């Protein structure tokens, strides 16, 4: 979503036009005027839908990791 030199409002509209399914429903249910900038919109999207959310994993889980015969280091 790199629209160089475009206003935040245009970038938000363009980004919103690419949303579908759960993301679009989430966007449509946001409170009116709750997004104040493009950076704010992207931050909220990442917080809501990021697959890289931090999860605590016990160190003992790493003992079960095995390298397959066809896997390189």
C-alpha cells in the first residue's frame, strides 16, 4: 500500500477497498471517526489480525523439534 505523496484519507480509502470477509466486517464495525490517520489504521489492522501475536511457549516444546531428512539447516 505505497501511494507516495497521497493524503492519509486517500490511503485509508484505498486500503479499505481491499478488505474482505472478517477484515471488512471488523472495519465496518469500527466507531465513526475512530481512525485518525493511515498509520493509525494500519496499526489497528495489525493489532487485530496479526498472526505474529506473542504466545508464551514452554522451553520444553523445543525438545520435540526434529530435522527431517530432506531439510537443510
